[in-house]
């Protein structure tokens, strides 16, 4: 696919604008059908009406590979499928069930405290508010936004390292941190893209647009990408 309708500088397209992003989004949406769905999306598909499952799996997923997250989530949620049941487990048992996720001891403590708060403050339900989710132990902006978008189907923009990196690579935003990217996208990105963009860019980032030496030679949107800050590719 040729990028004949975009300005070129030094042989590459200029930073991505809204019109070009819409084209890129449509292309990637089709391409992701060939790729593996991120683990939190898989869990959400299996339990669309259970934001608790999404909350637990997302807390476990931080700095952990998808395969490990999927198995740890399966083991833990099979043993304790409600906040009440999970809060009743010992920290040692939770650690055993979720090992070897990253920071499994810290996550076990946070899970117990989070479930206790869900019981005491929210009647055993997951709150449907960004601020209330952020007040739970171990829940950052990525997790809170994923629970809202995947668990409840509400508007939110989940920005992980892939989303942050790729939007900056495209020049659609120019930010230093995932949190800055989230706020920049809230101000600029049309709302209809907020929910689907995480799954699409995570799949894209895991399969083609890798953090180190992405496969630009195989990329279906390479003709639209200015590759800002990219040092090496294949």
C-alpha cells in the first residue's frame, strides 16, 4: 500500500494526523483478526458480565507475560471467584496459586486488601468509577481503565507501554510517560476509538511493532508511519 496522499520528509511520512490515523486503525483492526488476543481481552470475552475477573487478571498482568497471567488467573479464580472468597484465602495460598507472576508476594497482599475493601465499601462489587478504582491497592491507571472498558464497556483509554510507544512512534502524540499519553489521547483521540484501541495496539505491539527492532518490512501500515525515535528495525 502506497502513501501517495501524505506529505513526505526525508523519505518518511510526517507525524500522523487524525485522517491518517483513521486509515491505520481500519487496517490494523482487520489485521488483528490474525493475531492472538491479549490475555485480559480473552478473560473478558469469557466473563463479559464479571468485572471482578477483569480486575483480578489485570492486577496479575503487570510486568508478567500473557501466558503466565492466563494460567495464574485461571488458578486463582477457579479457587476463589468472588471478593469474599478471595479475601478469605491466606497470603501464602494466593502466592502459591499465582506464582510465577511478577511481584507475586506484593500482588497477593494487594489482592487480599482490595477484596476486603470491595466487601466493606462496595457490597462485594467492583466500583464503576475511575477514581474509586484508583483508590484500590495495586490499581494504577492502566488497570482502572481496563476494568472500565473491558469489564463494564464504559469509555476509557487504557495506555500500556505498547500504546504509549506506538502513538509516539507515529507522532500522533509527543509524550514522555503512559500517563501523559492517556491525557493527550483523551484530548485528541475521537471517543469511538477509546475502547478498542488498547487490544488492537497491544496485539500489534506483541506481533509486529515490537519494542526492540520492530518488523517494519512486514508492517501493513509502514507507509503511514514516520518512525519517530526508532533506531533499529527489520
